[in-house]
């Protein structure tokens, strides 16, 4: 398991916060770009000295997920039995598997209990599972742009992305490693990424940013002519350059399989295990994880409550045109409710 | 040009209605399935004896679009110069090109003026262009689930579908005919169709119909396990069996290029040419052509008006969870405003 930490763990290990990353994120949640980190931390505005996750006071940890391709074991890792990459033999993992691995990381760091577990999208799924699986090890919970159960539409998008990758002959059933640099399913992964990008953004921001602008002059061919087309092609290429297709398939599948109710008698029963305070944040323009899903989650979290505890849950609507990606972009609007949650978690 | 007609043209050719089909539609707008028509007419509930487009009184015409693959000349047609299918040499066509061809069909049928031109989605684009290009030849206009200009998000979806087709090695740059049955870009076209299907429906109907239902038992692999996945695969296969990929690319491109403003000084200036009464219908759950687009269209149509005419436009919101496909499904809700428009068109 690859992870990054910021700040110093207290003597009584009471100041640890776990940040969980989303689908194509990694453990570099904060800090500048540098070796191994081509971009600054994906939540850099929230994590650091004097920021809401104040690393002068807190010990912040972010773990790359199991099955990923940014340091933790995944399909591109070497199988010790064969000395070859796992490839197609790497199993599907679940959000619960990711959390189990993070629990091992926590123990190795001497952290029995997180003051807070926070995350958005797939990161929010992990945070939620943390509180259900290990209710005594989570002091508070911050869930952004996520859901208690993947919806049919979310599974649909995920399925189409998988089909695009699998249809690429260079995918070779998942055993494309070592065939030569640049020989993975680049076209398929690029198509998958492009369609995901449209679901992450919104009609509103596309209109504002691209509208019907053309690159040079309007071209009456099948070739790229509109700015939005160039943008999508660029986004597709960019992901292909930094992400492994086998990981992409498995992490999407993990999200499809995400269902806090599974094996627990229902959503309400599962969430009844959670006694800690929580914040559920929704971005008003999120078409992929629409606000009604966070509202349902909030209602289930509020309605539960273990005897003797008061699991106060707060619903926050982020006013943003940025769609699902709002949880990465609207850090100012996330910071205030996150600060109040931490005050509560630390009994201030 | 392939077309189908229902009813009888009056002696003074005053009872003709043109129905324009959408992307993968065809000229079989009404009537049962049969030879060459594997499915019943796509607007059968609206067209026929005693129906709103009453073929006891009206002469209804539906023309397969130029560039399509259901009878009219398209990329799969034989190029007389080479005696081979056009394939990659078939040009991109515009909505205006489609309308010009329909105008020729009208003249060949002895129709100088349509009592009404009606259509949804790409069909609505054609209807709108009819009224802008030939304002004296259109008596009334019914526009459902359409827009004055394709938006960046619509172009985005279209672009990704094209990339999926082009990435399929079986596409061969568009020259895949004659290589053998079943050798076109089936995987690519199937991915394009699957993603289009998600944009045509809605989260709401997917939840109601599929939710997280599984086909057999929940399978922790990358294989198909959820009902929604089987549905999408089926929809992909179905289109591959009935539609030509080269047509799909070009008709999508025609929609991207759709812009009533182009060469006319702006949307308002273009729509100022329209003096006939119109109805603009929006489906409340349409995420692909959201209701604000029809509302903008309605406002532009209402605000215009040639001197001496009163181009009354009516905005109708269809209350339906069915998303963009609502224009095909909610025929009862479409029938009432369509009937009122026809009454007006015929001066009743």
C-alpha cells in the first residue's frame, strides 16, 4: 500500500485524518507537483498548514487504493508467483477491500481511530464504508458527491467505459503489459475517459467555456472542428498517459458493486451502525451523483443513531455549475462545513 | 430519396403534413411492422385514421434523410462512378441539405406548401430549418425536444460516439463494405449506441426499471452482472443490426453542425423569417436537449414576427420521466397541442 502523510501524529494518536481519493486520484492529496507527482495535490486547497485540514495540528493520511496504479498493489504489479504483472488474473476488488487495506495501514501507523474520514465520489464511498465497517474507529465523517449504493445510471456509464476498453484489440483480454510501451488499449481507455469527463462536468460549464467555438474555421468533415472536441481528445490522451486500463476497469467495477446495504439487511440497517457526526455535501449541478442521492444518504444518517449517541448529520448543498467535479473544485464551499465537523469531532 | 405516405393529397394540395424523423429513425413513421420494416412506425400513435395526424383528412409524408441508410442515398449506396459503395468518400451532410432534398420530394409530389412540418430531436432540427429556409412553404411548425443550435455537450456526446466507431479497426477509415458480412465496426458502433441510449433515457427510468437488479447472482468479476448491463449490450447489438456506421457518423455530425444562426446574422434574425404558428414541446426530464433549450427557441419564435402576421408560438412542457426519448413515448401529451396547432393551421 502506497500512502502519503502530512503533519505529525500526536502522542495519543488522536489527531489523524484519513483522506480517501476518487477513481483516478492518488495518494498525493496535498503539496506541489514533483517527482512521481506530475500535478499538485488534488485537494491541496484543503490540506496544509493553516488550511482546514491544518497539518500544523493534524496528521493527514491519504492511501492509494488497492487495485489502483499509483503505488499500491494493482493489476500492473508483479505477481510474485510468476514474476509477471498480474494483468487479467488480478481480481475485482470492492470498496470494502480498499477499506480493509487502509485499516491495515492505520494499524501500522499506530492509529486506532481516525478523528475524521473524508472523501468525495469513490473516496466518499470508502469513507462511508469505513464508518460502517469500523464504527468505533471513525470520529467523524465527511462525504461529498457520493451515494449509499451505485445507481443503474452510474453502472451504465461504467459498463460502457469497460466495453470501450475491452473492444480495443490492444487490450488483449487484460494481458497487454510488456508488449511494448504505448501498446495498451489507448483508444478504448481514451473513449472511456472522454465519456466520463462529460458526466463529471455539466452542460452549463461546457456552454460557458466551449459553446460552439471552433478551433480554426468550421469544417464540414468528420474531423475535429469544435473546441469541445479538442478538449475531449486532450482529456482522453492525458488519462492514457497516467493511468492503467486494468485498474480503470476494476475501480469502476468496485464503484458499481458499492452498496452499503449488501449483506447488512438494507441501507438503514447498515447506516444505523454509524454513531459519529457527519456532513454530506452535494453539488447542485452534479448529474452523475445527483443531489437527491446525497440527500437520501443524509436522511438515512440522521434517522439512525445508536442509543446514547446523537449522530448529527448535516446536509450541505454546494452552489456550483461544475457538476460532479465540483467536489474537487469548490474547496472554499467545502472548507466551512468541514471545519465545523472537525470542531465537533475534537469537542471544541 | 425514400419516403412513405399515408392518406390522399387534396386536389389543391393543401392537406400535406411532413413528418421528419430523428437520428436512427426512418420513413416508416406509421403503420405496422412488415417487409423492410422490422418495427411498427415510430410515431404510429399520432399518425393514422382518426389519430391526431388523421390520414382520413391529411396527406402525411415522411422522407428518409439524405446520408441515412434506410432507403435514401447514403454512404452505403453505390457510387455510379465507381460502382462501389461511397464509404469514406460520402460527404458530411447538413440538416439544410436534408431539407433541400425533402423540398425536391415535395415538388415531385405536387406539394408547394406543407400545412404543417413536425418532428422531434433531429426531426425538429429539420422542421425548424424548413420554416427558416422556405417560410412560405410551411403553414405551421411542431418542434419537440430540439434546439436552435447544437450545444457543446451535445457535440461532446456525438464526438465520443464517433471516436468509438473510428477506433474500431474494422472501421477501416469508413471503407468496410464488401469486406464480408458482420465485418463493419460493430464494437465501436455498439459503444456509441450504448452511450447515446443513456443520454436518451434518464436516471429516473433506469432506477425504476433496472435499479441494482442482477441477472443471476451478483458476480464479483468484470463480466456482465447487472440488468442494466444486459440492457445496454442488447441495445448496442440491436442498432448494429439495423444501422450503418458511416451514416451514424454523418447524421451525428449534421446535428453538431445544426445552427439556425449560421450565415444568417444570429438566431433571432434567422427565426424572424418564420411567420407561421408553432408549438415547441419540451420533456421535463430531457438531459440531452434540456427544456431550457426549447424555451429559448420558443422565446425567439414568439419575439419575432413578420409585419402583418402574428407568429403565435406555444411552449408545452411534457411531464414525463422518459428523458429525451419522451418525444417518442409521450404521444398522448404531444397529441393535444399538435391538434390545436393543426386547427389553427387550417383556420378552424
